[in-house]
C-alpha cells in the first residue's frame, strides 16, 4: 500500500513538473466580433481589427452579429483559449497576439 502512495506521488510530481514548463503553441487564431455595434464603442479594438489584423499570419476575422470582440486561439481545429479584447488598447491587442506566438508581417516598400 505504501508503494502505491509513493508511486502516485512520484507520478503526480512528474506530471506537474512537465505541465508548468509547457508553453502552449497555437496554429491559428480567430478574432470573433460584430463589425459595428459594440465595436463602434471600442475605437482601439476596431482599429486593431481592421487595420492591424490583416498584417498577421494565421489570424483571421470572423464576423458574428452582436458578438463582443474575442480572440480565439486554436491548435489545429481544437479551441485552446478564448480571451476578451474589449478592455484592451490597440497596442495591448497587438502585444497579445505577439506574446501568443503570432508574427506580424512587416511590409517594406521601396520609395521612388
């Protein structure tokens, strides 16, 4: 009986150790929101969605009538995390995507 308890504690310790070191990776993200309505009251988030979002790889906008803006993070087709954006500034929205591992395309133009 004592051996089972020690084994259980050892297995639990190993599982907890690996879980704390695990960094979630996301294959894609979707911003779900209405395109007007409540978004008109959130000018920073609206600018983020319509001006900054197209510059990110594997991130798309999904229009849902009446929905508050949320960032939905996926690993393949499995939803991993859902985050509310309505209290964030435009810079915080951009920082959030970068911290979640999404890269922003930097468009370099040759000036003539």
